[in-house]
């Protein structure tokens, strides 16, 4: 066998693993990514020369590039995502599982010779600020320049990471081969016990940027369970009041349900004038730990960029996200304006480009085209430092103290605009019983309600019942320091199918009630499902929403909830005896409350 030459590093564990992967994938050459701008610039130029990237208008979008993936490769593939623990029980009933040695054999066949004639890039990266005690290191091998350039935005990469890893440090082994993007042989596989991730036959987002969902959620949730911390699908925002005090909120919503938008929200004008501000710490993932000094829950955002949903992002809905994409950003599967090499997507403005290339690569007249010019799951990869409201604590290696945890999803009926859990255990139950309509972020049907506990259904790296147990355990450790837990729903619809709540910046009004509850300034009344505000508790200044409309948004229809409880019972049944007793107890309480 002809082994491509590679320069060894000072860490023998890395060298040994590299040797094995190179022998298997058989790349023509191997390149270490050192993170230098000169190396990255050369890779951008190479990707442009092969057509993998299109350089966008340097004046309007400096440092920005455009990329399309193949039609069958535009979202995460949950049915091809596996958690390969030694036993099926450990992976649990909602994860796909295969016995590890069987899966290794299967993958070995797929990876053998997969990089023939190609270059293998070695990307050392850190999730979390380099060298922070809370950060973790991964090394991703990939045959895709697109992946290298995205990882450079989404994580901290390069030689400085190798320096921290040192001669003996441990790392998450991440192997990605784009191979021939064959959907029939696409696998996204995790071996939690081996700290290993293997992804093959995809070139899209969460399937291939292995630091993100694969490491920072699936592997990290497993590590968190072992080590006593939590990896969650949560945004982190700081809300500054007119006195200049900042309180932090972490919120878990399923994919494409509003995390990026909430994380960067711009308060309604009357609140801005009073001096309220929102600061973004993270828009997708939070790593949470109990700080031994004050016993409180602290969060870091392990990422360095935003892999955000493009459609719907506009100056009006999410000014800060749009600003973040104005330089050094990669756009994937949006529409291209061929006249001035800028980008467009549904919801950006009312002016689709006439001379347009759509996400399928077809040249079309965008002003008359009937279908979507951008794919509904088209994305921007933007550096977090571009964000006008990035928090001063973004790089703080200790993280920020969390005052409130918020769960939410897309529910046309059922869930009210906001309610509070009575205590941590009830809050864990509220998270565990979350449900949401599916979105384009994953392959498959859109708009179907499914249960998505803590927005982690696609991302939990072990048995979901044990994950509920871990949440309960964390609550016991936190005791009186546990953040209050809430549930929100921005997506309630009236009988005509219109959203009843304006959403976006106006969600601030709900956040204020949440923080007023935390500081004991706002009232709530108990209901069958938890603590509800009365309509007058939500500030509707300038909103043009009537008291009746707000009442409707806050209403709890017991009959609809009873149906939901039946569905919850069925859902929980799959966990059998592993379902924690505290969760069963909470279900009994809800059932009883609804039937009283
Ligand atoms: P992932 O990156 O997939 O995890 O998504 P996300 O949770 O960050 O969702 P994002 O903020 O990107 O929003 C997804 C879609 O929901 C976009 O099209 C938004 O315009 C829309 N959206 C976000 N917030 C709101 C809201 O408050 N109300 C309504 N009606 N739509 C919203
Ligand atoms: C999500 O689907 O929750 C995302 C996008 O954030 S991806 O990185 O593709 O998972
Ligand atoms: Mn996400």
C-alpha cells in the first residue's frame, strides 16, 4: 500500500490514529490545517478554481463565498445517524443503533480508498475558547475544502489547538469523507465510548461540520453525563436592563424554531428607548456547568460562528444576523444574483434577482419563478465576531451565569405563549414533553408534530430516559441555585392559520416577564400545566394586540391537552422502567390537573 506522506506531530495518539485513517482512506496527499490566513486564502482560491465555491461581490460582500450542495444533500439525515454504544439499551429507543464492531466493519468498507486522488485535510479544532478549562479538542479529517473553510468559521482551528493538545492530550476523532455523496450509503456515526465520529457520503452542514451537532451535542452530551455537566441545543443571550445589569437566559428550541432570531433580537423601540439591550453569547449550542465557587449554573457557547437559516432573515426580522453575513461569510444553497454576484433568499426582501441561479443550479428569472429560489434549509456560515450585538462575555472561558432556562417549539395549538414550571422537576418534565412541528432542517416531512425532548431528539448521544435522569440529577446538585424553567410558543395559530403572536423583536416582552418572575417582580397564577401570566402582566405597549387576543394566546384548552397527555404516555412507554420516577410523577400530576 502506498501511504501518503504526512508530517507527524508530537502527540503519538494523534499520529497513530492518522496513520490508520490515511491507510484506510488512501488520499493522494495530506495537509495539516495550521489556521494561517495565507493557507486559508490559498484553499479559497483553489475551491474557486474548481467551481466548489463562487467568490461573491468583493465590494458588497467582502470575503464572502457561495456554495451549492447536491440536491439530495441539503439537510441533516436523522434516519442515517447512529449512536453505536456497546449495547442497544445505552443508545436508547429513539436513536438508531448498531453494534460497534459491525458498524466499524461496514464503515471500513465505505472508507477504504474513499480519498483516492484527493487531499486529506487535518483540522485540529477547539470547541470553546482555546485553552479554556471547559473547552474540548477535536481533530477532523476531511476531503472537502468547503468543510475546512466552514470549520474555520464555526470553531477555533489550527496550530494553537495542537499546542494546547500537547504530547499526551485526548481528542475527539472525527473522520469525514465526502466520497461520492451517495445518499444510499450516507452514514453519520458516533461511537461515544471511543470518542469517535465517522461521517461519509455527505457534504452538508450538521452532517459534516463534525464539531457541531456530532461532537458538541451527541458526544458532548455523553461526556456531560459521565462528567457531571450538560451539552444542550440552546442559545444563550444576555438581557441588559436600563440599570446596566445583565441577566442570562438559555433557550432550547428545535431546529429552525427561532434560536438564532431570539439570540440576536432587537427590542421594540419603546424598550430600546428605556435602555434595554440584548447581547448574543450563542445561537445554537450551550455547554453548562455548575461553578464550584458560587454553585450556580454557567454556560459557554462552544462555537465560534453561526450556521444560520437564511430564509426569513431580513433587516426587519433579524437585522443583527443579516449584518453578521456582510463579510467573511459562506452562503450555502441560497440563490445567486448573477448580475452583481450577491445572494438572495425568500424573505430577504421583495426583490428576487431577475438573472438568478436557484439552489438547484438552474438559471431562472427570479421575478417570475414559481418555486423556492433558495432551499428552505439554505444557510449562512458567519463569524460570531461579525455580530453587532455579540456579548463581551463571548470569549469568557468561565461562561455566563444562567438565570432562566426556556423551552419552546412550534405548536399551532396546545402550548400558550409562555408559562413557568413550578420547580426544577416540573421544568424537566416540561422539557421532556416538548413537541414541535418538523422543519426543513432535517430531511423528511415538514410540519408534522413530533415529540422533541429539550430539542435534543436528534442530538442526544445516549438513552433519552437516562438523559432525563441526568437533568434531574443536575437539579439536585443545583438545589436553590437552579435556574427557573419556562416554556414559550411563538408559533400559535388562529383558526385561519395565521400566527397570533408577532414574534421576533416582540418576543422581548415575554423575556421581560420571565426575568421579572426570576427576580420576584411579576405575578403568576397556577394552572393545570404550570404558572401562567395574566394578560396584563405582558407589556403590549404599541403592539396593537387586544386583551382578548392576548387571552387567547395565553389560554390552555384542557381537551387539547388531554389528547397531548395520551400522546405523552405513548411516547414515554418506549422508555419502560428506565423512565425516572420523578417524570412519571409529574405526568400523573398533569393528568390529574386536567381531569379535576
Ligand atoms: P437551527 O439553526 O436549525 O437550529 O434554527 P434556529 O432555531 O436558530 O431558528 P432560526 O432563528 O434560524 O429561525 C428559523 C425560522 O423561523 C426562520 O425562518 C425565522 O424567520 C423563523 N422565526 C424565528 N423566530 C420567529 C418568531 O418569533 N416568529 C415567527 N413567526 N417566526 C420566527
Ligand atoms: C440544526 O439543524 O439544528 C442546525 C443546522 O443547527 S445543522 O448544523 O445542519 O444541524
Ligand atoms: Mn440547531
